[in-house]
């Protein structure tokens, strides 16, 4: 009852397991047994002992007395640490935590619940209710008498105490206070003049008697209170003596039990315990032997690492260092001889990191700078895989930046090497005079430079193939690591699930072990036995796991030492190291590998752009012929297409550079042809030209759907003579030489678009400008009569006008064909530029209409001039009508062979309408009316002569002149 976890030490056993009682260090440690006094003496002191050294129940040396208790009765009844008085007597001794301590129930006592008392409670319930009802209705006589006597005594003592002045009852009463002293002893009543009178003596006696009376009253009240509580006090004293008697009986029973337990211990326990100690000693020796073997293996770590590094086995060295560091931290922690080995291994690991980075840089440099032909694509694949895995294991994820830098330097070297090899085969270039590569490329002819460019393209394709193969190996290693990490994660999840299931089955086994601990434990409390059982089980599991881990690590370190670092990547993957990158980091590395391949494609294109711009610096690429530029464009497009298929990236730098050169080429191409067309127009005399057979073949190929320039044919022995007209779909076109060349020019535009589709939009705009220029310039020269000053023509004849109109009609015929061809080369979003052809067609038709109006205006002015002199008089036909018919015949003769029959008829219908208008106006002026008179008859004869002559012209026989409209209607 008096011992606790927190306040009192517990006696402990000796080395031989015999119980030793706690000894008092003072000389009077053995006191005779005596009755308990009113106040307990000072409790003995002793050395503090822990619970681990509990008392032994086997032997007893000193008799236990009440004075051996470490807590006296007043301290037990009045625990100052408790917030309130506890109702339970036993919780006042062991402190605040005793009531909350969980005690394991005994396995030999049944679990008593309220149901066991159910029958008894049912039998006594009715009697208990009757008893309680009677007790409340009729209180006992003793209680009534006791209450009345207590009340009477209390009232009496209260009246007596009221006689005592209140000053004596105050808490601050003190006679040393002058005011209090004067109030208690009123000396003012005495004569202070000296001498004692009989009055003073009487006053002092009276005061003394009064104070004595007050003292008697207080003592009587105290005695009354003590008499009221005497029964409880003597009852406590008798209970204390009874408790001492019971403790002596218990002490005797415990001594007998200890004797019997000591006999059992001597007969049944010492032998088995000795066997257990021997087995434990053997297990400790085995562990020590394994530990020594592990230390011997660890001792060989540094020489083995040096051996592995000498053969560039970085992965094996890192794995060996990692395993050794883990063993040092877990299995060999605290070994004095290995106190510096951990820091040495860390420094060695940092050195290996630097060596791996330098080795990877050297590998990348040697791989990218070796010959591109006649060698395998991947150089030393095993070495590359080992380096990549080592870098990944050390989380050196920036090794791709090293490869990128080496790749850029190698790309520059490829261009330099290709130029140097090309210059060696060209005798015209002196490398001592022309030093710079760009100058050497500009000195080359186009064919030499073009061969150099194709060599550069071929070299970069091989370069990209090698980079892709190397990056594929790196990517496979990263994927292998990623798959291994996923396997490890799945295994850990499975292991955690298995451990959870084992934990769910562990309480039953723990219960059995707890029962065994309960039987064999030598301590005081069953909870200590259960805690020790749990701790022993956990320690056994940890020792089993550590022994297996130690054995495996010893074998791993030993195998590394014996085999010289033959460690596979799979073993390294499955090791529990946290140095390996996470899945997120590995996925980022895979993305960086793909981006590096894209970067390689971009770098290759950029270096090719340098070659292209170096050649184009002096404008030599702008002076190429269309065939040469087409060859250049096809080579560039082929290289771009091959790199796109190889790398999966559409690089735009080289294509953009080609587009820039194409724009310059288109500008020069257009300016040359526009200038050529302007010169042809300025020298054109607007006479019908013969059509060579090659132009007729060109037109025929267009009719067959081939919008291309035909190949030049070798002149044969029988050459066809030039034709007078150009046949287009069975229709004759009389043209000038400029239009024939114009047809060839816009076919050159179409051919250029076929060869270079990327310039279709620009070329369409330039062709539109060319057609507009031809329309405007021909209008200036013919309708505007600019040919009079430019070429020196005397006049612009109707034949010139008709020929210009027919040439414009031929161009209008080919505009839809050109439009359809360009539409096939444009993207749907670019179709809006085709509206230029609609505007051009409208301009050409307007121009043709203006020429037709000009021809009509020429005859209109002639009619006005001639008919203004017309007189109705004999002879008939009149000279005026003869002149008109003559001019009509000349007009017909000039237009008949140039314009088609329908256009001729429409033109002469308009001319005839003009003639009728002027004739009608003249007849109205002369006053000739349709009255059947002589003047009317003369006019009819002239009109019949005009009609006969006009209808006698070719293709005008069926022309309805409707000459009746010359007469005004009669009102």
C-alpha cells in the first residue's frame, strides 16, 4: 500500500536472485516494535531504487514493520497534490497517475459483471424500498436525542463564548500592539502618581479575575469540543492496532510463501534458467562472429573501390560505397576503428561523381567527333549504359546539358570539315589567300557550292542518326530505372499490406506470451510482465530482421570484394536506396531527351543556314537561274523532310532562310521579266507576227493540261515553217511577238511555282503585277498613241487596234487556266489572293471594250464629216455614199483577218447604227421625209447602194442593217 512508482523506492534483489531488504544507512536502523504514538516519528531514509530492481519473493532478511512505510497516515489522508478529497482511500497514496494506470486482469479470476448480482438484487429490492421509506418517515431515537443534546450544548457554549470580548477573537490580536495592550489592561484606572492605594489593588484583582474567567470559558468550550470527538479518535486508535495485528499475520503468511517459493526456485527453475543463459551466450557468440565477419568485409571496401575505379566500374563502386555506408550506420554504428570510414567514403563518392561527369564528357566528345562513316552508330554501348546509370543513381540529371554542349561544338566542326574537304579538291581556291570559310564558299562556283551543300546535308543526316541512336540507349536506361522504381513501389505496398495482416493476427500470440510472462515474471506488477513480453517480442523480430540483413549485406560486400565489383544493374535497382530519382524526375529526363533530339535538329538546321547565308551574302543566290534555284530548293526541302522524319520535329530556321532567299529570287525573277516585257512592249510595232512552231507546241501543251515549260527539242532536219496565226482550241489568234513571249513568261511563273510551292502566294502577286503592267503599257502605247513617240509609228491604225484587242483576248483566255493552276498550289486559307485574277480579267475586258469603242469612234467621226456634206440630188448613187462604202470596205479589210466573225459582225452592227444616226440627223436637217416624193426616191437609191455594198463584204451577208430606222415616224 505504501509503495508507488513515483514516490517510494522498491527493495531490489542481489546478484544471486535472493531478496535483500532495504537497509537504513543510519546507525539505529533496527528499532523494537512499539505501539503507534500520536505523532509518527521521522520516517527512515534510504537509497532510491528503481522498479527494475524489485523485491524478491524467494527470501526474506529483515522483518517489515510499520516504520518501514515511506508515507505516514496524515500524508496519506491529506495528499496536497490532489485537487479535492478522494473517496477512495488507496488512491491518496500513489499520486495522480495511479488511478489512470491500466492493470491487466488476472487470467485465473472470472470476469464479474452486474448480471452475476441480478438474482440477489431482485430478491432484496422490495425489502430495500420498504426500509428506505420507513427510515425517511420515522427517524431513530438516538438520532433525535443526539441532535437535541448537540443543539443544547451548542447554544450553551455559544452564550458563554459571547461573554468573552470580541477583541480576543480577532485574528489580528497581539498584545505587543500598544492599542491592543491598553484595551486589554486599562492602566488609566490606576493611580500613576506613585504609591499603591487600596483602590488600585482592588481594581487589579478585579481585572485578573475577569481575565481568568475568560480563560475558563474558552477552556471549557475546547474541552467540550474534544469530548464530542473523543469517540472517533479512540475508534481510529483501535483501528490502527487492529491493522498492526493483521499486518503481522500477513507478514507471517508471506514468509511462509517465500520459503516455499525459494524451494520451488531451487528445485525447478535454476537448471532451466542456466540452460537458457547458455543458449543466450551461444547466440551472442554467433552474432559476434557475424559482426566480425562484417567488419572484415567492410575493412576491404576501400581497396575494392579503388580496384573498381581502375576498371571504370563506377556503378559497382557506388553500390559498394552505398552498402558499406548503410552497414556502418545500422550494423556497425559506434565501432571506434571505423569512426573515419564514413567521411572517407563520402569524399570518395564525391570524387566518383566528378570522375563520372568527366568520363561522360569525354565519351560524348569522342562519340560526336569521330568519323561519320564506316563506324557503328553507338560507341561502346555498355560503357554508355554504365555511365548513364551511375549519373542517374547520383541524381546528376544535368548530364544532358553536357551532351548538348558537345553536340553544338561537333555540329560546327562538321561544317568546317566539309568545307575543308571540298576546298582540297578545288585548285582555283588558295587557302593561304582566302582564309575564312565564308569567303571560300563565295569563291566557289554554284555547282561546287551546291555539291558542298549536299555533302553538308548528308553529314548532318548521319550526325542526327548517330545522336538519335545514342539518345535511344540513354532513354532505354532511364525507362529501365523507371520500371524498376515502379516495381519497388508495388513490392513495398504489398509488404505493408502483409505487415498489416500480420498485425491483425498478433493479439492472440501476444496473449499467450503474456500468460507465460505472467508465470515467470519476478517483478511486482503484472503490467510490467506484459510490457516486458511485448518488448521481447519486438526485439526478437528486429534481431531476426537485422541478422538476415546483416547476413545479406555481408554476402554482398564479400561478393563485391571477391568478384571485384561484378554488380548488376538489377541488384542496384532493387536496393532500397533513396538516391535514385523519383518517377517525376525520370519522366522529366525522358522529356529532356526528346527535347535534346529536337535541339539537335534545330542546331543542324542553324549550321546549314550559316552555309546558305554565307553564300548569299554577295547576292549570288539571287542571280541564280530558275533551274538552279529549283535544284537548291529541292535539296533543302529534301533535307528538311528527312530531318523531320528522323527527329519528329519541324524545324523552321532552314526553311525560313530558304523562304527569304526565295523572296529575293522571286523579286529578281519578276524584275527581270518585267523589264524584259517592258523592253519588248517599247519596241513593239504592233504588227502581226508569225508564230514559230515551238510556241504552237507550247500552246498545245497548255490545252492538254500541262502548265509547264516543255523541254527544248533538238532541231530536226525537217523544221516546220512558222504559222500565220496561233491556234488555240481551234480558234485563230493574230498576235504580236510580245504576247508570244508573254505566254512563255507566265508559264515560267507557273513552272517556278511547281518547283517551289512555298512561293506560290508571292509568285501569284508578282504575276498579277506583270499582267497589269502588260495591260496598262499596251493601253498607253496603242489607245494612248504612245507608240508614235516610242517606236516612231506614223499613226495608230485600225489594224493596230484590232491586233491589240486580239492579243488582250488571248491573255484573257489564259487567265482562268493560270488561276486554276495557282489554286492547286495554295492552301485553302490563301484562296483570297485569287481575287487578283478577277480584277485583272475585268481590266482586260474593259480595255477590249475601249478598243472596240475606239474603232466605232473612228468610223463615227468619218460619218459625221462625210454626211454633213450630203445633198439629195442626182446623180445617184451620190459621191458621199460612195465614199462611205469605200471606208467601210477598208475597215472590213483591216479587221476581217484579225477578229473572229462574231466580233466583226458585232462591230459593224455598231458602226451601222452610228451611220444610221448621222444619216437620220442629216435627212432631218435637209427636211427629207418618207413621203414617196422625188427626194425620198433619191435617198432610197443611196441607201440601197449602201446596203448592197455592206452586205457584199465577207461575213456580213446576213447582217440585218434595218435601214428603215433612218426615217422619222409620222405623227
